C-alpha cells in the first residue's frame, strides 16, 4: 500500500493536519517569538503547502514546484528566521502529517517511509533555496557596504567631535589615511577660510538633537580646498542621550568652482560695462562742454566789441552755463544709479525700460547718424532687476551700433537704422532689437553667447557682453534671450515673463 492510496483522506483532513501543525510546542514558540500572525500563516501559506504535498503524493506536481513555498520562505526571511528554526517549522508539518496518518489507522511502514522520503527531498530543496536567499542578501549587503564605503563620504564622531569611523571616500577626498583620521578632531579638515559662525550654527543645531545641512569648505592634507554639502545628525542611546554624530557629504567642489568662475566673469563684465559707460559719459559731455566753452569765450568777446558786459548778457550766460552743468550733473546721476546693485525686482513698463537704455545712448546714436525707430505694439508691466535689463538693452544696441560703424565702407551714414519693437503674448513681454547691418554669419551665430567669443575687428571686445546678457535674462529674470537674422540684419529677442 502506497501513500497515494490515501490522497482523498488527506484532503478531507486538511484542517486536522493544520491543527496538529500549529499545536506543536516548538513551532508555536517560534511563531510567537517572531510575532508571526497565525491566522495569516494559515490562510496565506499552511493550507496551500498541504495542497502542494498532496499534489506531489498524487504525482500532479514535482518536488520544488510550489510558488507558495517560495513566498513563505520570503516571509520567514523577512522575519530573520535561522535555518534551524526553518527546520523546526517544516518538521512540525511532517509530524502533523504522520500523526494524521496514524489517526486514519494507516499502519504501513511503506507509507511512513514515503512521507519521510518526500519530506527529506522537499526540505533539502527548501533549505537550499533559503540558504541561497540568505547568502544572496548577505552578498548584496556586502557589495552595498563596499560601494557605500568607496563612494559615500561618511564619518562618525563621538559627541566631542572626535573621529571614530570614516569611509574610504572620506580618505580619498581629504588625502588623509584612515589611521591619520581616527582619533583626531574633525577640525583636522576644517578650512581656515570658513566662517566661524557656520560651525557655531552647526554645533548649536546638532546639540539640540536636530539635523544640520549646509555647504562647508574643507581643507585636504595637501592644503588644497574642497567643498562638500553635509548632512549631520546625532545618534542616541536607549535613554535618548546623544552619543555621537553621523555625517554624510556630497562633493560639490566642481559646482563651487563653476560659481567662482561665474563670479569672475560677472566682475569682468562689470568692468567692461564700466569702461563702456565712461566712454558714453565722454560722448554725452562733449556737446555741453563745447557749449560752456563757447559761452565763456562770449564774455571777453562782448567786452572787446562793446567795451562792457551788461547785466542782462552776464545773467544770460550764467543761466546758459548753469543749464549745461545741470545736464552734465544729471548725466552723472543717471550713470551712478545704473551701477547701483538691484537688490529687489521692481515693476516697470517695457516702454520705460527702453527709454532708460536710449537715454544712455542717445548722443552716441546721434553722433553716428543712426536712425532709431520704435514700434510700440503692446506695452505691459514686468517685474525685473531694472538696471540689469537696461544693461542688456544697452549692450545689444551698442553692439548693433558698433557693427554698423565698422561697416563704414559698405554702408553710408544715412543708411544706418535701428528698430526696437515691443509687444506681448500670453506668457511673455517681448523686446526685439533689429539692425540693418546684414546679419550674423551662419558659421558663428550659434557661438555668439559663449564667454570670451568676440567678432569685433578692433579686438576691443571682451566677449563677455552677450554671455552676461543671456545670464541676466535667463538666470536672473527667468526669461529668454535669442538671436536670429532677418532680411536686413540681426534680431535680438528678449522675452521676460509677465507676472
């Protein structure tokens, strides 16, 4: 008599087998110690495991072909059961099965041997899977730890800031070996340039049992600087007392170097703009200075001719000189205001932005015989750093003027023309500046916004004007600056978001 002769009886006794299984004292101890819910265990796993065994006995399934057992192994693994405890749970099932066979008064050595054979083969497969899973997890953990150690800049200190542990990545970026760091104060990598208030705030935060985050400039063993974005949080004992601190850092040295380079470019651009402005002041002052000179010469000439200077003539000359000096003073005030930093964005109409730029350039455009056309299609209000946008407009208009003056041979003075059009769409206020100098060559049009790229023949260009103009519009104003060619010349298009 073989076991498959009793398949129907085993099916009818599923509940009894489960009852015997979960009444096993050692099985119950394991389930209770790991807080494994018995109802979940029965509904999700035990009932299906018995069905699987019955199918193996009935030759409907092969040993090892049971997805539910795989799920059960994952469940037990998540609870950190050992292989010995897994054996106890599986043995409890075999004991329950044998006990039920005896209840059915099946007194056959062959049947019991077959139960043992199926159990041993099946448990061998289960144990192999469970062990492999555990080993896989251990291997993955080891690999994860190795990756973290190699690439994550980590350290652990005691509550006084003495280094207790560091990752390889920390050693690599700082240039210190692990032996040189362990036992030292974390100040070993402190850069002297770092403001003391940064560390004051850091310590106040973490000693208050809070997480601190921020950028810190550190110093390598070689003396070179490096930057990190650090997250530092306290660790606690069971009483809630601080025992030390964990810190994870991200290397942001490249980011800071880019920012420093950007600052250098900004300063160079400001210097270049200052030079341009001084040149324009000289242009603006030339005419009033000539007028003052003529007025002053008028007095001795009048005395020579008429023998005396009347009060009326004297007052008129003084008034005229005063008007010219007032104009010159206003020019200085305008330029001084232009170089004041814009701390806050202000609301201003497009037309007023354009007027401010033209005020600086009016005399230059007049001297160079450049006709200015303005097309007001739609006026609207934008919120911007006014002086910055005016600087962009001045730069674009002056570039157009420069190229038209450079093309003296091919363009008569009376032919020079500059058009400024402003309008709006649903999202943006738009200013277009168009010249009639023939346009930008196609082989360089994609490079004109690069830093240090200049097309000026006299080599006086810094190559920073358009680069900084795009930076101001796109990064400071959240807008767009683009260039294209029309049938007449170049068009520079400024798009500013409408608030």
